[in-house]
């Protein structure tokens, strides 16, 4: 890895980066790869990295229709947690959190993972009971959790609304101290550089436009940069899963929706953790730049567009002010939208498909970013071994046909799909 001094950085800035060394190569596509990953977001890049690192498969290509970091991996609120209740999810997300804890060292790249804690606020006795149950289940599965009463929450976050006039009074909350945030673009860049150094070809501006099949297997991927032969195919295209699936004749139990996120003007340190507001589905944290990063619920109409709408903006700000009145003094600098594929039970799909050599990674709902390393690790295992890792064994596509759903009502609002 090249080292740059302050003077060399200044020189590169003044000369148009002519001497800059690429973080990863920009290769021409080869005629054939043992594995092709369709989708160069966080999950696709992580899958390629772990295929090369953990499974020993290095003749791998990642196909990205745009540029690395331009999709959902760069359009989220960066929250990382493993506070799930059901076995089908909890072991997987804890596996992912453990990978997060060593990820910067593993990649030799600072992904800025900060274990600043995640607090889910409770606003009724019933919600406190539900959080107690979820916290107990987490502890039984070896996952940290602490149930806080109102006074303990107030000591941590004294600027929330504890008044008698509060629209949703705070009864307490469930705290996961090991949760936190990471820098989303650093995660994409770290996995891209790590995969590239292990021999993976990262092919940008390469849109998949079709597939050729022989029997029940995909043999060729047709792209905007030519045809590419493949041994196995992993699909990790987030909100575009249904569109790519249509090319293969797959009817999938997902819908694509827009989820907006926002950032305010920077200010001095205020929020040292992540706070989520269950009654209004609002969540907030503070970035290292000082801006408050916040978000809310879906736009609730099907869309592939990376943009939001004013009614949702108004709703998110209303819920934020109900929880934290001092937000009224801040200006929102910008907002963005990510396109998510929402599964029908609120849990992801990491699975084989009815097509012999095609594997599916989708249905992440609100939780895709925090799953990035865990998703890549177990998806790589599934592709390489034609069988799931034990932590994603329940995340099969077949569960929707057979009725073995992972209906994770304890993790947050249930997707309101139509």
C-alpha cells in the first residue's frame, strides 16, 4: 500500500491526481468466471471478498451497473446492531456483529465502526414487556442487552422529551451497548480493495441485460460490456432484485420501496449513541462530521427511484421533534433515498433458487447495512458449498411456499406491504 505525505496529497490535488494509485483495478471482463456476483454494493463486494478469502475461490467477478458506492451501501443511516429475538435472525446478526468488531483489522482499512450503543425507546407498559422478552431471548442466545427504566434513559439522554405533555411518554428502553455505526462508503471501499487484492475483478458500469441458460443452469450473463460465461451466479442487487429476477423468470416474495434518510447541519457533540423511537419509527445518531443522521419509515409505494417525497419528510421531522424537541433549531442540509426490497415476513433471503447454479441474496427490508459482513460471509459459503451456513439456514426462499416464516415482530415495525 502506497503511503502519502501531506505534501504528496497536496501535489496530487493540484495536478489532477495524475500520480494517484487506484484502490482497486479497473479490469476488462474476462470471458468466463467460476463465480459471478451480480451487484457491486456492500453485500456483493463482501460476498466476493469472502469467496476469495474464506472459500479459496478467486476467479470471481463483481458486476456493478454504476459505480462502487452509488447504490444502497451509500444511501443508508449506517446503524449496526444484532438486537433480534427469533433464532432465524438473532444468530445471523450476531455473527455479523462479531465480524464488524474485527472488520477494520481484517480489511486493513478503517471502516470507522464505532460501538456507541443502540437504544430502542419504549412508550408503554406493553412495549416494556415486549422489550423484556426480546432482551431475555437475546441473552439466552449470548447477545448483550440491558433493559433500562425511565430514569436510566434520562441519565443517558437528558434532552429527550420527558414532560407530561409528551405525545409518546418514555417508559424506558432496550439497550445494546455493542451496537453502533460505521462509515458506509468506507465499508464499500474497504471490501472493494480487499476483494481486488485477492484477485477478484470488480467491473463497474457493467449493467446486466439478460441471461442465457442451458437446461436448468445459467451459462452466460449478457451485459452492457459483453457476454460473460459463469460457473455459478450470486445475485445481490438490493431493490432491483425483482427486475433482475424477471429476466430469469423468478417470481419472488418481495416488493421494492424507497426509504429516505437525512442529515442536518453539523454541531458540537450531542448524541453519543443511536436512539430509535419505536412509536413513531424514527432513529437518529450523530456522524463524525457533526451532522445528525436521521430517518423514518418507508414511502409506502412501490418504486425503483432513488428519491423521496415531501409528505415523508414532514412525517419524519414530526416524529423527530416529538422525541427530541431541540431538533427544531437545526436545518436539514440534504436527504437521499435508497431502494429496498421488502420481504413478506420482514426477514432476508440468502438461499439457493430453483435454478441450479443461481443463488439469491435479497429481502433486507430496513436492515441491509448492518448485515453487510455477515451476509457476505454466509452467502459466499452458500455459493461455494451449494448449501447454507448454519446461521442462514432458515433464510431460505422456500419458507414462503412452505409457511415457515421468520416473522420478526420484535425488531421494529412490520413492513406494511400490499
